[in-house]
């Protein structure tokens, strides 16, 4: 994997951009400050007095500039702590996304390998529908990423007031397809939507419609909310 991700991967990541960014904010606010420990056989992560059930999403080797999925880790393969991330591999095979099916990815060809690792973590979180991910240093040159798998972690709800900011922020994260960002956000929240040319209309939970328009370049050009 050199010089960039596949279109299939980027479009998949876009589907999770808006809700995923909002969820990461929620997780960050929820996690207390403090050192961390993990008991992998028990799937337990501890930080600042909080104890969470987690799965190992993957690891990033800073020296090798490489990423390894948790399900592919020789020391963890087949164990309970990577069961959730094994579903990511299955999703990749079903949808032809090689970034999810390769055990290890060489990121040295990317302009910013560390950012590429964060992209893999973010997309993996989205596919697993996890409430965020936690990246922490596990040694001088290793970053380990966990997926919370615990109902204690709050889920970011759809907020009509914050909707314009949420969608615009999500569309700016990757910049591949704003339409995928918008449809992915509404799909994640189970909101009915319909597409008519350059407009997506969604029926928000309070009964009010939200209209999102796109310009000729596919960018978000307007967001209109009508009070229910």
C-alpha cells in the first residue's frame, strides 16, 4: 500500500466521517485523565479509574511505519479481544476493500504515515460501528488502538441544532465525497432520506425536514432546517 488509499476505502471512510467525528468528541469528553492499563485476555481497559470492555483494533509501528490489524496479530489471533475487529476483515472481503483484508499495511509511502494509521483506525471504528477508538502509546515506537465495546460509553445523538456544523466538519475531514458523508450520517442514525438530483432531504426525528444541497463539484452548498 504505497502513495495512497484505494477509492473503495476512502468512500467507506467518508460514510463514517460526520458521525465518527462527533462520536470521537463524545468519547474524548467521557474518558477521564490518567494513565492506562489493559488486561487483554479479559478485554479490559482501565484509565483514570474507569474500566471499559474493549477490543484491539490495531497497532502502528512508528519505526517500520506499518499498521497491523488486531485480528492479524499473531499473539492475539482467534482470541476474544480481537473478535470485534475480525468483523472488519469480513466486511472488507464482502465489499472488496483490501485495506481491511491485508494483515499488515506498509504506510511508508504516505506523506504522513501516522495520519494514514489514524485513517485506518477511524475507518475500522466506523465499519465496526464502535463508539470511537482509543489510541495510546504502548512502547517507545508503538501506538496501540482499542475499540470500546461497552454500553457505558455514550453515543453521540443526532442534534438538529449542530447538524450543519457536524456535516460540514465531516465533509472536510477526507474531502473525497460530501454526498457519502451526508448519506452515511443519516443512515447511521436511522433517518429516512431521499435524493433528488443535487439535494438530499432527510426527515429528522422531531418530524422536521433537513435539506442538504450540493454544488456542481459535489460540495455541500447549503443546509436548510425547518422547525417541526
